[in-house]
C-alpha cells in the first residue's frame, strides 16, 4: 500500500519496490496530491528513462487524477554535438515546461522529464522568468519590435503558422505559436495597440475563440539579443582564437542570424547554466524509474563518444566543428551521482524487495499475462472471463482498459459472447471503482499499455490480454466514420491507400478467427498477391485512392 508520508519525509533515497509500469501513474498521482496538500506544499517530479515513457505517464495520470497539473520537460530531440538544432516543437515544449515550474505550488503538480533532460544544463530560473512576457488586448508594442523580439527569441518566421515556435506577419496581424499553448495565437493590431487576441486552428487557420491574455515564451534557449551576441563573440574568440572568426557560426551569430545547431554552444550565450534540478525547488519530491540509471550511463557514454569524434575530426579551416567540453553543456556522471544521493531522488522498481530502512515495498504486481493461452491457441476470451470471476472472488475490483471507445465496445461484445458476466461501461476512474465495488467488471477507455494487480484493484489492459492493441494509437489521417461511409460504396477491385503500406486493392469485408473468436477485417491485396487484413477498429488508417486513373499496387514490406 502507498504510504505517502513516509516517502515525502524520507531524508535519504528510498527504493519503492513492487511498482509495475501500469501502477506508476496511480502512484505519481497520489504523491502529487499528497505533496501539494501538506503544510509545506511541494511539487512532485518523475524522471522517466526516455521520452516515450514520459509521454505515456503524461497521457494517463489525468485520467486517474484530473486535478493534477502535468508539466513535461523533454530533452532536445537531436544528438549531442550535432549540426542540427532541436526541433521547434521540442524546444518550445522545453521552455514551456521550464516556465511551468517557476513559482510556488498551489495545486497538485507533477513534473515529468527524462534521463537525457535531467543530465543537461539549462537556463537559470531567474533567466527563464526574465524572458517571459504577458500579452493582452489593449497593450501597446510596436509590431516591428515584436517581430524582431520573436525572431531573437527563436521563433521562425513562416508564411503560415502550423507548429510551435513559428510566427507570421501579414500587415497588422501577427500569428505565433508559443510553447505551452494548445493552439496558436492571432494578434490584430490597430497601430501599435493589440486590438484583439484570438486563438485559431492551425489546420483551417480559422479563429476558435477570444483569448484574454497569454504568456509569450521564447522558442529557443539560445537567444540572439545584443548582450548574448556580444557574450558569444567574446567567448568564442577566447576559446578558439582569432582565426575562428571566419567560422559560419561566428559570422551568423554576429549578424544576429540563427544557424542550425547553434544551441550546442549555449554556454557561450549565457552568463551561466544550471542543472535542471535547480528549477524544482529544495522541497520537491523527486522519483526516477529504475531504468534511468542505465539510460543515464548510456547518455554519458554517448556524449563522450560524440565529443571525441568531433575532436578527432576537427580541422583549422573555417566551418570546422569546434566542440565545447562535455561538462559545459552536460552534467558529468559524478555530478549526477551526487544529485541522486543529496536531494534525495527515490527509485521505483517493478520487482519486490524485503522491507528495510531504505526499501518500501508497495506490494503491487504486474497484471496477469495471457501469453500462455495465446501460445497454446486456447480460447483467449474464455480465459479472460474465468480470470475476471477469479479476481472478483478474491475481493478485487476488476477494471478493463481499452485504447478507444470502439475497441472497448468490441471487447465488451467478445467477452459477453464468451460468458463474461456483469460488464459495465465507465467514463472515469471514480465511476469505474464504484461499479467494480458492486461486483461489475468496469470497461474504461484509458491509453495504458499494461495494468496491475494490487490488494484492492485488478486492472487489465488490451495489451495484457491480446499481446497487442486492438487499436493502434496513431495520429488520424482521416475520420474513421467518413471512411466507413465510403466503404459502403466500394466494390471489390477498387483501390485504397493504407497509411503504412500504400496502395492496395480492396477485396471486401471478411471475418477471420483471432484467439478462436471471429474478427471483422477489411481484406486488401498487394503486389505479388500478398494479403493484408485490417481490423475494422483500425479503419482510420485507410482512405480511398483519389486518382481517377489506375495505379500500380505497392508491395508489402517495401
């Protein structure tokens, strides 16, 4: 069981054992609420091994605890010592996250970051607060000055704004997409005064509503104002000599122009950089996944290798890559080890360990794995129905998670066909627990890969049962409902396009056995006679081929 007080008050790092991946969102939500509700409110921080794990927690915690504010601080999505800059979206999200941890905690807040992000130095808290501006209707600012400010702060000027970190100027209208906002903003000027401020849809470019005010954040940590340019020029010459003034990087920064990859010289732009952990506050509760130790070690080795390669290939010609020392932009392994010990930073592990002064076992197991049934070809849904009854008899609340409403409906029908009783749909964690407490198996829509089994709750997911998802979590290219309408007009032989596999020939709807149960699929034929069966739940990956003339079929697998 969770003992928040022992974790919150621990003077030394604890190992929280018996914490499977599926239970992490529940644990972090409870700790965030406990940390904000004490006499001395503090934020909760979790360090994930990579961005995928971080995003998975960010997607699921709001379902368990809608009141918890989620702040994500990713690492740069480029390699150390790269000639490429981090993407606009990544840089903007990172700055938005840094801004989100400034100031005190007044409500439950969970900060999510990664091993790569926590081991990289960044702007000081004072510098982040200094760079923030608040814009609202009625405020006055020269439109040319605003444009120059945006470009100096890392915004890329485009004709049309679609992504974070972009801006566009058309007469008296300025469009920009700051980090930390779900939609871009449109500022309509009357002279030097902001007359109206609206959000808009980046796809249609149509306004979606009025906005009272918003926080303007930089889109990059490497800024090009007068002071930073002067500082960079001086330090670059001191480090690399007068001959380096012919380098394209030096010349671009001197002219106030951004150059791809310039962020890797961030220490030359700023007075000083600090470890990310300094933004969280001395009272922050910090936890890390057990995989962070290996991820951090791999990161340190990669930084050392990339730096050594740059040194080995460095020349004296203008344009030669002149790398900074690894400890200028990144923490050393020794600095990271000291942070883990001193803060303290607790560690979570899915494995059980005996209780001790430094180990707290939460006694939670991973969800039941149905791999044996899948391997043996047994009827999977019969096994799930039996498992549900067994969990009820043990007094556990049974909750089953699907990735989408369509997958939940499909799963409910399959389980009902295989004699699973008392199934009920729930739309929230509280409702699911209430229904499950009355003996029902609550079916919910929750993007969780794996569930867990505690003394009170047995949470099972699609992936636990099927070994995969009934529905892939993917960015929709087309409305599934729209294609279902088109499907009724298709005849065998018509061409369709699969998002991953390209052009195929539609052969009709077929029912094929999956786990000894029938499953409706769209049958497609590809070059060479290869067949592909797309479950109807995944129909959003298909669209009708739009050209009037015929086309060659693509080949599966390239």
